[in-house]
C-alpha cells in the first residue's frame, strides 16, 4: 500500500501505460481519477479498478483544451478534496521527418503532448501550493535524448516536456512539490502497435529493428513504466527532484557493437 490515502489524477488512462499505471496505483491504495478522451476506454479502466476492490472515477477531458481541463480539476477536487499525484501521461505519436510534417500534425502533436502537460499542471498546482505538498510526473521519452528517424515533432515535444519538468521543479520546490519525468524506450502499447502499422511497409521487420536498438533485445511492457511511475509517486523517491528516470532497456546510453 505505497499510495495509501493518496489521490492520483492520471491523464490518458484509458489505454497503454496510463491504464496499467491507474490499475497499479489503485492496487497500492490510491483513489484514482482516470482521465481520457475516450468515454468508453476511460470508463473501462475505472470499472476494472472498482471490480478489483479499488476506488476510481472516470472524468473525460481533452488535455489540450483549457476549459475542459479546468472543469476536470474542479470536478476531481469536488469529489476527493485533494490531488496528491498528477501523472501527465496522455500523448500522441507524430511520424515524419521535419519536411514531411504538415502544419496540422505539428500543431496537433504540440497541443496534446506539451499543452497537455501545461494545462493539467496549471490547474492542479495552485491546489498543491496551498497544501504545500504534491508530486507531478511528466511523460517524456528517451527520444528527448537521442535522435530517431522520422519523429521530428514527437521528439520536439518530449524534449520540451523534459525541459519544462526541470523548470517546474525549480519554481515549486519551496512548496514541497516534486516534479520528475519518465523517459521510456519503446513500450508495447496500442500507440506503438498503431504507428508500426501506419508508418512502415513491413511492420514485423520494423518491430525486429526496434527490438535491436534496445540492449534488452525486446520492447518494454506497460508494467515496466507503471512501476517506475509508482516509485516516483511514492515517498520512496522523496530525494528525486527534477530528474529524468529512464526505463528504456538501454536504448539511451547503450550501443551494441
Ligand atoms: P496509448 O496506449 O495510445 O495511450 C494514450 C492514451 O492517451 C489513450 O488512451 C488516448 O486516448 C489518450 N489521449 C490522447 N490524446 C488525449 C487528449 N488530448 N486528452 C486526453 N487523453 C488523450 O499510448 P501509450 O503508449 O500508453 O503512451 C502513453 C504516453 O507515454 C504518451 O505520452 C507517449 O508519448 C509516452 N511514451 C510512450 C512510449 C511507447 O513506446 N509506448 C515511449 C515513450 C513515451 P484515445 O485512445 O481516446 O485517443
């Protein structure tokens, strides 16, 4: 019960890493506010938590739309009276080298992946400042540190999230708010399954190549990242502030041959 008496708001918790983290946080005693774009997926996550004896509610909002996020935070606070952990997890892919990236794709990925961290933080932080307590986890990616082919806008957003994390930490350290970032390598989720199908002529070959670029020789699982999120959310990581936490099978710092 590493999150006993805590309330956690997780964005994009209808699928993949967000969903797995929501289930794990609930198992560890947290009351979970499940946010997602999809009514169906978000409801399913909250129901699964409740079926296993945990406590959760689903609140729909698009993390890139200010009034929706403001309303989400208001409703969450009305229900539970506190938010101890904010996990800014929601994100979307964007495939293409810079010259192949349309203005529309650029704006969409920037909006969800960066504004989608800015807005929930903006509305939750005053509450955490008042309580002089809080923990924020921002979803970056190891792509913030390494170049990968045809991921221009996506990489730009994840680099920005890492920079924002450090800046946020400096601003809110005196309020006893910790802000850290997760930097996963490639994790097998619907997000990756989808971009494999849409970006490569031969998805199986692409999958094998992705496996090779991680020293682990395989993709990570959503559980691998959820456990790292649990560590950051719990008091066990109380001395981690403004830090990037890599969960990448060696993709960032290792190189075979
Ligand atoms: P996923 O399975 O696609 O889950 C992402 C969730 O975010 C989906 O449920 C999606 O809802 C939701 N979402 C998207 N846009 C949203 C919005 N505007 N407002 C609210 N929710 C929204 O992806 P994942 O692989 O778990 O990725 C989660 C995070 O980890 C992302 O930030 C991603 O960039 C990051 N990450 C993933 C990997 C990886 O290899 N999988 C590696 C590094 C970092 P809908 O399904 O309704 O669109």
